């Protein structure tokens, strides 16, 4: 991560519990949110232990027999993750819960203060490959007695967001609305320990993440941007780029928080992909809040993600996020028609595979 020094009085190495206790004591009405974040973290610790067991924990990547909200077959670990999170949140002042694995919004505690949106298992296709997977969450203040109104609002109304990533180590990135803190799970005491309380995304980058196999389906602005990146030093960017794709949005985000970069998952011309493929509520909103709090930017190409208002629980969106300079440049590819070129060099006469 690109970090600033941890301020005195909150040294790196303190536990998440201590961090939340200090934060809650600094203002009125914070205790309930601290409890909610702690509950989500506890679910992440439990899930991390199951994932670390791999096949010894059962056939985690096998089909569960159920289907997700999109009709896709659920994997065993999808169901396990969702249940762990629901059980943890029932012990907190959470009124409502919206999840990729739940068709409708769940009411957990009608008197609760918060509405939690969650993707319990981002990157499920990576389960059997021993590659990164993650849990994403965003928190709103609940509208008393109205589950729908608690979530059908602008992303900038979130009061907290974060993710737990399960990889070589289990990490937690968290924002409570004033910067981004990074934690790592200590395998000895099974607690999240503070690594940095002020994570920043590098403002410029030489890396981008996109699934290049979909090139032929992309809108022209995205093609033009990628074409210009592929041209390297001789192109308009004036430098060479590296490309990567991990099939897990959070894994790509974690890399961007560590070393800068930009992630692109645009809508395209395939059936069901025209409006984008990621979920606005429990993927794009939380990631965008974290990214902006770390000095980056997030857009759908035309609009700032956090300025958008949710219209349906499982709403899809395009998502572009990362280093601010590069995200702003991509937005210009959408808005400035003079940048877009009719001829593509990527797979044309001087294309990627031309000798």
C-alpha cells in the first residue's frame, strides 16, 4: 500500500478492536457502527479460516443446488459466506441486509440503526484455483421502517465501506468516512491488526486491469484508451503499460491501492452486459467510497459512481476506478469524440500479434 505514517497515539500494530474503540470514543453515536464493522470483521475471520482449509474444508467450489439473484448456480462457499455474515450482523444494530445471494432485502432488527449491503464472495470463480477472493460491504444509516428507502439512495450517503480479501494473507481495508485504514489478519491471534491508517492511491500509473478477451464487444471510448496504452511510448500516453486481470474486482482494487493503476469493467454490446456487469449497490458503491477516500476516482465512464442513485437492489453498472489522473483521462475518451479513432491498431495491421 502507498501509506503515510501512522499518527502518534494510534500506532501500527494495534488491533481492529482497539482502533474501533478509539474511533467510537471520539464522537457521539459511533458505538453502533463500530459494533457493526466488528461483526463484519468477525465474519471475515471465520470465512478466512474456512478458505485457508481449502479442500480440507469441503468442496467449497462445488454447486450448492441454489441459484444467485442472477440465476447463476451458487457455490457452497457463496452460501457459507452469506450465512456467516447474516449471523454476525444479527448481533449488531443492523436493521436491513442486501446481498448478491439474497433475492430481497432481509430485515434483521427492525429497530436497528444501519443498512448493510454486501457481496459475500467476490471472485467465486477463483475458489478452486487458489486465487484471491473477497467480501465487499457498504453501510448506510437505516431509514426507520423502510428497507427500500434505506438502500435506494446515492452512493455518497454511505457512512462506511470496506472489503476483506482472502489471499496470501487476509487483509481488511476500511473507511469510516475519513481516510482508509489497512489491516492484516494475524494468523496467531486471529485478530485484524493495523498496518496503516492512511492509505493513498498513487495519482498516476503504468498499469491497467481489463479482460482483453472482450475487446470486440467494448464501446469505442474503451477501445481507444486501450489501443493508446498498447502503443506504449510511441502512443499518446508516452509510456509503456502492463496489463493484468485477476477475475476478482477486490483483488484488482487491492493491487491498485498498493501500487496505483486503473480498473475497467465497461458495459458492452453482449446481451445482459449493456448496462455493465458489476452491481452498483454492493460492489461499485463500496469500492468507489474506498477509492475516493484514498485519493482516487471512480466513474461509470460518464458519471461519478457515488453521485448515482440506486433504482433497484441488484442494479448493474459499468465501473472504472483507480488512479485519479488515469480515470479522468478515460472519462475524456467518453466525452471527447475527437479522441476516439475509427481504426483500431490493437488487432489491425499493426496489431498486438503483428511481427
